[in-house]
C-alpha cells in the first residue's frame, strides 16, 4: 500500500474514536431530551447546509485524459503566470510536467468527430448537421422531418468516414401530457410533452444509414430490422468493425428477449445470438447491454445472465462457437469501463466483481481464451469500493479507492502489479472534515431471514451510542431493481443525511432485500419480478424484526422509514401493510399507482395490467391505504416529469376518502430530484428531519422502559 494511503487509513480509524464535538453534543442533547425538536432541528441546519448547499462532503474529482501512446496523461489547468487555461501533460514514469501542444493526441476521441478529423457532427433541433472544421461551414446531414415528431439519435461515423449510422425515433403516436408552465401566475401556459405510459404506444424505432458525400449524399438506407406491433427498443447499434456492416442489439418491449443482429448495408440481416428470460434479459440499468469486438472483428464479447449469473461470453462473427470467459458462481458487477476493458495483446479481460461481499467492488481479470480462473487485481488490504480508468495499453490506471467511512484517494498504479506510482488526489481537506464528522463508523451487518435468504444492511449509530439502552430506528429504503443502498462506498445512498439523523439520537439503517441489483445471482435479482412491492415489504419488515431480535439496543416500538422514488413507494407499502412494524413514514416522490408510471421502466419488471392485472393490484400502495395507522408525510414536486403529481394525487384522494390523517408537501415546479430553486435541497432535508423529530421521539431509553 502506498504510504499516503496508509496515512489516510490511519486518520480514518482515528476519526472513529469517541469525541465530544458538535455532533456528539447534538446527539447528547437528544438523549437527555432537554432540548425541543425545534431547537434540535436548528442545530442540524449548519450541517445540512454544509452537505447540500455548500457540497462540503463531496470529494474533488480527478479528471484527466490518457495520451494515445499511454506515456502520460493530460489535465486541464490554469497557467500560474498568465491565468490562461492550458493542457498540462504529466509523464507516467517521471511525473514531469509539460504544456501540451494543440495537436496532442489523446486516447479519448470525440465520437462525433469524423475519422479524418476534418468534420464534426452537431445536433440542430431534432436533426444533425456536418460542420467542416477547416472552413467553419455547416451543411445538413438529415433534413428535419416534415412528418411530425420524428428525431434522429445516436449518430456514428463509419470507419471510412463515408456513411453515418443513426436511429430514427418516431413519437407521433405517443400521447401528449399537458404540463403547466410557471410563467404568468394568473394565466400559466400549458406545454405538451410526449409521455409513454404503461401499456400505451411507445416511440417507433428504425435504423438508418445516410451517405455523407458524393452524388447520393443525404440519401438514407433503412435497414430491414422491424419490431412487432407493440414495439421494442434498441441496445447497441454500431458499425461492425467495417463500413459495410452494422451490429444491432434488438430488445423486446418487455426486455425479456434480446437479439444480436448483423446487418449489411445492402439489406441482408442475420441473427448471431438470441436469449429469452421469463423475467428480463436486460434490466433498467442496462449493464448487460452492449458488445466489444475482438480479434480484428472475428469475435465479440458480451454479458448475459442466461446461466444464472452475470457472465462474460465471446461468440464468433457468424454466431457460432460461443465461449464463456467467467465460469463460476459469481456475478460481474459491471464492466471496468464503459465499452469493456480488454488487453488483447496479453490476452486479458478486466471487470468488477466481489464474490465474497455484495457491498464492495474490486478489479478482476480472466484470460480471453476462457482457459483460466478468476484473478483479483485489487490488493486484499484495501477492502471497500474501487474504480479504475485504464491507459490505452492497459499497463497503467487511475485508481480511486474509498469506503463508506473513508473519502476517496486517487493514485496512479501499474497493472497488473497494482504498484502505486504516486498520489494524484488525496482529498486532504475532506479527510480532515470526515475526522470531525464521522465519530462512529457506519457498520455492515448480515440479517438471516430464513435458511435461504440473508440480506445485507448498513447501520449508523449516534456519536454517543450506549449499547445498554434502546434507540429508535429510521430506515432508508429503495428496494427496487435499479440500485443498491447498502454499499461500502463514500457518499453511498444518502449516507451524509443518515449520519446527521443518527447524531440526533436515532439508529439509521438501510437494507437490500431480494430484487435489488446485488451481485448475488440472477435468481436473487429476478425474485421480485411480476410485482414490485410485496416481496420488498415483507423482507424489509422481517429484517427490522431480526435486527431488533439480535440487537438489544434496537427499540422496535419506535421505527420510522423513508425513501425516494421507488423507495417512496416501498415506504407507503411498509406503512400500509406493516402498520404494527412501522410507526412513521416519509414517502418522497413515490408512485402509489404503478400503472400510471412510464412504460420504459415499469414494463420490464411488471409487464402491463392487460397481462398482469394481479401483479399491478398487489404492487400498488393505493389499494392498501386503509391499513395506515402511523404518521405519514408525502413529499413531491408539481413539476415532476417522472412520478407525475397526478400519480400521487390519486392516493391523496383515497386517504381523504378514508378519513386518514396524513401530511402532504408539494414543492412548486420542482422535478424528481426536488433541486430546482435556491434552498430546495436543504429545505427538503429539514422538512424530513423536522417531521421525524416531532413524531418519533429521538434518543435512548432504558431497556426496561420498553
């Protein structure tokens, strides 16, 4: 380990020692209950403003581009003398700094730049133009469609620069949604936006190739790749290693079928690979989608969960001779970089995996010929989360290492030895702030729910935690297939906010139930298929009960839960279906009527009500609102483009009809992240904190008092 990394680790360990700093004093105040909720709230304000208004807990980003020959990297800087922007080159071997010339070749090339570097594609409304970089003149590549709402997407140059591949999206049959525009307060305008709701028309897609020059410039050849009447989607659409063939990844509307097609520009199409899955082949995060060509275009590499784990395969260009690269019962968490990291010269494929711990991530590799076993590249003495940005020759990488309790450090390392060359960003100021803020480390635990199911959870305790007493619990939930919340990574899953809440006298907890995208096998992830809500509700509640059974300091008579988006939906389900487990819930931008959500996401996991009416009925919190007993706060924005306010208002009406007391906050013209407008992010967190303090008593109580 590099000496600087050792220092950082030692500082982090020291930071967990007991300290009577501001956070501990705040927690002690909650413990004694001698301070009112309003006073505790105001004492939290500086910390929340530091996190959300000033970004004090955000690390500095290290941004650099590798040189094409891998001998160094380029960093944009300000010249110390002139103050002008320059591009500085740093040598890998010596660290020597020089100023880059205008024509320096970097590895990361603008995909809109032509192969000869003379022309650049530029978006213009719903179409594209080609700009000559020499003369500055522009000419249309594709004339804007006169047939309504048609756009052209994802253009890419052919290797010879004579053609451009693109996808046409025809949204004419996608229904409009009317949205108020906050212009005149008395007479607001109305804008119309296309919105493909579950079960309705989605955009029609097709693949085209347009000629750039010559007599046929501007003429389009449409590839004969069609969808059934219900429509579908494209994943990878790219040139197949030459200027005459295109690789197209076609996905069914429900994403339960995937095909790799090889299409010649002259019109013939062949199927190289296809897979179907009773649940889904490609999820909403798209990790499985895409390919990388190998061996001069003779084979390509792709990811699939067809055999029960996310694994890497190669297949010949003609669709024969499929080979597995990563045999074994473990998941590839993700590609080491977008587009895969392949070292063909030495025969290696690099990727992220963590077979022993689903909360962490490490760099691994396997031989490209499929003959070898898994090799871990990340050192064993650095448990946590790792990211890499490789040099073109795969001999060097920018390595970022962090844990949930330790801010990231970026270093230059050699590959595969992982020898640390030098520290590139130590985030020293953030390290110091972390020492003052994180006086008690967030812990990771495993909760056994049955013989077959064990879930991961993160637990954050107050700074002055006393194990002989009982504390209220505040759960942060997501619980859906898009993301995990239990991650050993700096800044993961609202952790800065959860630490703030913990220091008010709560134990904050997050749990990854089955159905979340943990690297625990395809069966784990797909167990939630058909109805988002029932399984997550059962396992979240069971996990809290297990936490209370095995930890005497957990007060099960004081349990709150909150979540955002899908987590907001799970919060509603928890409060409605498990009223004896949860006593308070805060649902931020939830979707209590999933049949009104967007088709692109919801149909992957639940199809449509026409074919899965029971699944939608079991999923919708709206149908279980009569179970509400505890305190409920619903938060949304009137400018929501994702979980539209109308999706939520149906639940609001239902609660009113039932005579259920609840609280409701609408942020005017805010979207899904509730970030628009000065002070919004802080205000949302202050609102959540206030509601919690006023309705779920903070601080410890003697065990016998329970």
